[in-house]
C-alpha cells in the first residue's frame, strides 16, 4: 500500500538509540549509511520507515499514527518494553484490548519526539 513513511525527529542520534531498541524485537534494523537520515526495514535490508532531523518546536504531526506489525504477542511485549525503557510515553500498554477488537493485542506509545506509534499482533487483519 505504501512505499515508505518519513517522520521528523529533533535529535537523530537519540532517535537511532530509541528506534534501534524499538525495532529489534520486530525484526527491523537501520538500512541506511547516510549521516543525515535513518531508514529502517525488515532485516535491515529494505527502507520503509525514514527518520530525518527537523528544526522547530512541533516535530510530530498532529493526529499522525503509525502502526507496525509484530509476528507475535511476545514481539509486541518486547518492542513495548524496549520503547518504554528508551523513553517512550505509554498511551495504551501492551496487552489484549477487546474494546478495539476481540483478538486485538497491541500497544500504543509516543516516541521521545511525540510521534504516535502502535505495535500490533492480532488476527483481525
């Protein structure tokens, strides 16, 4: 459906520490050698999610929400724990949320720049 997504961050080095930890349980790694951006994808081979430095007080887009697939509930739990340990703010803790869907298992966080991220492993898709 999409070729890639890009979001701005205030500090690229700090973003790398956060996203390296967040994406590791999801099987993704940085696939970019450029110093001006980061590009994550499955196995570190494809580039689907880009991060680039921006100036200004508002980095995150209002209402922006990006959901990432996890292969298992364990991967959701691990990505959520890594994100919180790396400075994420919890919106919805990892776990089942039958108010969303009967088989929904996921989490929603804000990264250190306020980008809303969801990690989901469910059978509703």
